[in-house]
C-alpha cells in the first residue's frame, strides 16, 4: 500500500502497471492455461521494450537533486547504489540455493562423480568465455571513459557474443547430452540441483544479455560519451556478478 | 487496506468456527485454507506493506527528498505487490482449492503429493512475486535514504522512523531472497518433478531451514517500522527528544543484526542436534536484551515530559503494552524445554498476535492518525478516535489473552471436543473477536470520514511537532522562540535545548 | 484429571511458573512506569514547557550497563534451570533399561510397535514406573508427537527417527492412568482429529495385556 506519487514532476509512465499485469498473467498462465502464459510473456516483453525506448529518449532522467548530503557515497550515482543493493539480494538468493545444494549433497549417502557426469572440458571453455566477456565489458567501460565510442561498441558486442556463446554451449550442447544420458531435472537430487542452479544462473545471464543488448543499441545510436556512460558501468557490475556466481557453480558441480 | 479487510474477515471466520465445540461451519480443509490465507495475507500483504506505504510518503518528507530514488520502480513494486495478492486470494477459487498448509507451508505437506491442488502452486508463485516486489522496494528505499537526503540531514540527524525503515529494508534484502529461493525450489518440485522437499535427504528439514531463515527476520521486518512510529509519536506527544537516542539506535541496530541469527528457535522440536538448539536458545535470549532496552527507552522518553494525550499517543501506548506482554511470552518460548509444550499450541498464537496484531497494527494505525493531518491537511474526529481505541483495545485483549491459557489446544484445528474443557476460553475469544474487529475498522474509518471535510492549512501541524517533516526545516537553524517553526538542536534534530522557555 | 501429574510435567510447571513470575514482574515495572509517566506528566492547561534532551551521559551509560547485566544474569540463570530440566525429555537414558516403542505417525493416526512386534493403532499401553523410549517417525508428512500431560513433544519427520522418552508414574493393582497424545503440526485435512490414548497399567497387568496381544496376533488395540 503506497501513497500517490504526489511529489513527482508530473511524468507518469504506464509501464509499471503493464509489467505487473504481464508478469501476473504469466504466472497465472503457468498454472492454469499455457496460452495465458505466452500472453503474459508477450505483454511483459513489450512493456520492457517500451521502458528501453523511454530510456533511449531519456524521458525519465531527472536532474540531480541539489544540494545533497550523501556521505560517504557522494561520488556514486544513485543507479550505481541501486545496483549494488540489488546485487546484495542476488548474492543472498544464490547463496540460499547453493546452501540448499550443499545441504542435500552432504546429507546424501552417494553422489555421482562430477568428472564422469559432466563434460568438464565444455565447462572449462564456458568458464573462460565468461571471464573473457567480463574483460570485454571492463574494456568497453575503459574505452568510453576515454571517449572512444568504437572501443565501446567492440567491447559491448564482444561481451554479448561471448555471453550468447556460453548459453549456446550450455543449452545447445551440454544439456541435451546430459538429458540423453538420462541425467534430467527429475532423475534425482544430483540432477535437480544441477539444473535448478545452472538454470537460474542461465536466466540471470540471459537477462544480462538483454541489458547488454540495450546498451549496444544505445551505443550504436550514439547515446554514450565520455561523461555520460553510467549505464555501462552499472550493467558491467551486474555482468561481473553473474560471472562470479559461475566461478562458484563451476567447481561445485564440475570439479568436486 | 483491502487485504486487511479480507484477512480480517478470515480471522473472524476462524473465530466463529471455533466458537463452539464440534462446529461444522467450515469443513477441515476449508478451515486450513482460511488459516493459511489469514496468516499469509496478514503478515506479508498487510502489516509490512502498511508500514512501507506510510514510509513511502513520510520518509521522503523526513529527509527532504522530492520522491524516492526510482519512482517507476516504486510503482512497479506497488503493482506487483497488488497483483501478487490478487493471485494469492484468487488461488482459493481454483479447482481443488488453495494452499491448506498453514502460512508456514511445511514440507512435505506442501509437495504435489500431499497438496495436489494447483491453487497451492499459484500461492507459492504469488509469494515469489511478492519477494520480487519487496526487493524492488528495498533497493529503492535504501538508495533513497543513502543518496537523496537534502542538505542538513546528516546521518546523525536522521529521524528515528527513517532509521527504522532503513533497518527494515536492510533486513528485507537479507531475508526475502531466501524465501524466493525456497519458493523457487518448491515450484520446481511441483512443476518439474524435482524432489527437494519430497526426498528425505532434503525434505522437511530443508524447508524448515530455508523458510525460517527468512521467517524470523520477517517478523522483525514487520515490527521495526512500528517501533519507529512509536518513537516519533512519543517524541511529539511528550514534547521531548528520545531518551538516550544514540543508545536507542544502537540497540535497534543490534536487534536487526541479531535477528538473522535466531531462526532455529522455530525448529526446537525437529530433533536436530541439541547443541544447535542450545546455541539458538542463547541467541534468542540475547536478542531480547536490546529489544527490551528499546522498549524501556521508549517508556523513559515519557519521563519528565509534557504529554498531550491524543489518539495516536494512545495507540502507541497500547503498542508498548502489547510488545511487552508479547515479548515476555516470546522469551519464555526461547527455552527449548518450555517450547516442547508450547510449540504448535495457542500459546504461540497468543504470543505472535500480541506482537504482530497488537504492536504493529496499533502502532501503524497510530502512525496513520499521527501523520494524517500532514498528509491530508484534515483533522479527524478526536472523540471517535479515542472511543474506538478504547473499545478495540479491550476487545483485542479479550480476544487474545485467553490464548495463553489454551496451552493444550493445538494450532490449526478446526474444532475441539466438549470434554477438552476449552469451550469457555474459545467462546470468550470469539466474543473478543467480534468486539475487536468492528471497533478497529471504525477506528480506521474515522480517518476516512475526515476526508469529507475541507482541507485547511491550519491543520498542517496540530501537534506542534518539531520534526523535520512537519516544519520543513532540515538544516537545523539554531534556537528559536516561536513554537511553530522552531529550530532544531544540532544533536537530536528534534527539540530545542531551551529550558529557559518558560513555566507559566 | 484427578490422577497424579507426571514428574516431567511437575518440573515443567515449576520452571514455567518461575519464568512467568519473572516475566510478569519485569512487565509490570515497565507498564506501570509507562502509565505513571503518562498520568503524572500529562499536559495541563497553560503550560508550555520544553524540556531539554536527556542525552547520553555517564550515568545513563552506567544505567544501561546495569540493566544489561541484570538481564543477562537473569536469563542465564533461567537457562541453567532449563537445562537441568531437559534431561527429562532429551538426554537418552539407558536403552537397555527402557521399553522402546516405535511410533509411526501417518495421516491421520499414530501407530505403535512394541519390541516383540505387537502393533497398536491410536492406543498405547505402557507399564508403570518404567522409562519408555519412543522412536518417532512419519510415513508421509510432518506430524508432531505430543504427550500432553507430560509436556514433551517431538516432530515426526519422514526419513528421520527422533527420540523422546518419559518415565511413567507408579500404578498399583488394577488401576489405570489415562493420558492424551495429540498431533501438533498441521498435517492435512484431518489434523484436527489426529491423536491417541495412552494408558498406563501396573506391570503385571501390562505384561498380561502384552501376552494376550502376542498370542492373538491382533493388529489393533482396545
């Protein structure tokens, strides 16, 4: 229950309602009627695109409120702080899931040997891909700070490509192979934990791809310069986080 | 508010069912559904959101910001909350009914094997959606409080209510992801056929661990804004600053930190290692110390003061009463040996209704009354306010105090026998429910009635409050002799240091 | 019930009373203070006095420390007292000298199995003056096995065997003591009606009953 936005400066977006409705229909449809689920998905996607478009046209970027007391974080923009807070919650959700995995694994009398179940080589390749993609994003930021928009575009595009490659390898090669061998999501706790955890990670990675894609579109549209590029830094933070989670998942599932 | 009415009616329904032995008003499944929905709605969709809703308006005022840091995120958070609640209530209309597991959704009762109805899955998804909404809120509020304070609002001068909201939001950030994780795993069990909660390796204990790691901080999330409100109302009603403000904040912070380390006291009877139980018993007792310090600090704020007795003040007085009573009954449960008997009985129900329904609800309504003139520029009817307060307070106690004598009555039972000797206690409680419910509703409606009057600037600060959200003076411009736009002392930000301001 | 209260419950009651008295005293002080302050310091007509902030000073800090120390001592003593009582329910007695009964909870009854294989449902007969160990588990969902008059309970969790025990009071001759067992964890639709009866018989009577059961090989008790 919240009050009205009586304080805002008169610009109202309808997207919050639409997104909420879309997501709710999506969830409802998941339970009772799959076409409803698809409808919800479409509504949410369209709303998200509208949000992107608004971002493009900078319809909702407000001027900074001055003066401010913001010790000790005066230098950081509010979006950055928001991203850090968000990442904290993400650390906790992955932490809980990983803890659940550890708990059931320690409580199980037997667990399949990692190297025999999973393709460690592919896992290794994926790990390197993610690390490189993080590097690309860092470089992209470095370049745009120096005003080099070409470097920015190259960096973002590489990150996007590498991230996509990760998903292709995982979803296109690893998972089908595992399923073929009978290692499915409900073939027992080893399967369940693997698919749920790597699946949640993959969803986060996909969301990251969407964000990087948005950045790419803006970059190619000339929306960034040496003084205006906070989006790159913030998405970069999120991207590094997704990478770090994988650094935990990889050994937990592939190596031990 | 709508959710309050729905959940409140569920509560009344439950009490009606329990009014007489062997009642057949609700069949056992329906009763369990009612219990589940009453619990979920009240805790997650009413109490916390009311607090956050008040905060949404007041926190920006208190720190001098124009709005929250991310307004569209704010709106999204609100609407996802709204629709998640709609989904939850709607779940009982699906074929097979909704979840009937109690708000704690214990495993393996919550698995598809024992709760095959799709309504239960929808309820879990609604929970997950709420977690998303809450996370968005906490991102928003934390960023706002950190970044959007206007000049003069240093950390030292941050108002108590904003502090309490900040701590609440930090706890939310910490607790809700675990709920989301649990909901995710449970959904995966129910839809994809995984066995996290049906296998005996994970099973009941895994759910217990995940749920209560969320569940205990959750109840502090519910109660912390209430404490903030009580502090604000006391300060203004008593016309003095908070007693030992620094210590108070320190204790509040201690409660916040410790609350994540006490959760296993909900698992005392699960048969886990006794050393674990001892540890958590100690941490639970430990958290009661700063909390009691907080309550004492609030009471001592009234010492040597000048109290103006108003409806908000009365509600907050009641809240202190209920938090003390509820708190000590909670401390008693911290001893495993006592908890073996308490667990799953009406003693526990009494305890948490006192702290949640009593403290939080009373404090929140007190807060609404307190800030109403500021928000709406209208004044409510004080007499009706006081009368409805008295009736609802009496009704509240008639309703919940008997619970402490019903130690032998298990929770979530749809009826009881004549021979159990529980009939008179249950009937008393039901009578109390019929008094408390309507009286409380009237107290709320009293506020709504005031909207029919014209708004007027003279109502803008009827309490002669000195806090920043009332005066608009954020930077603390020294001493002042006028009462309305008084200056703020540089230490508390609240009241002038003038003891020279005179006795007549 | 006009039968003797079991020893474990007597201890429980004493501890409960002690803790409650301390709690009531503490609470009364706080609430009385609150009410007294409200009455004594309420606004009277014509006065507009603003009081300086009573901030953190040495005496306040000292008071806070004293308060914390008192609380810690009180709670600590209560904890120790509680520990002394817990052996009644937690720390395992000598297994060889106890009667071990397997309890299986299921939706929505309790099944009891004796060491010699006799089974009863919804009913358990126990010998007097003996230590009884219950091995509690569940066949389906989580239940709670609560011996009401003994004030001890433990959860019945599928896949887990939790142990709880009591000492039955003495009984002479043909007398019986009846106690109640209820399920305290919501376990489905008929949770309300889930429970069992415990009857304590004198040792000879119990042995006689057990022999009858074994010989007739029945699967349910009285």
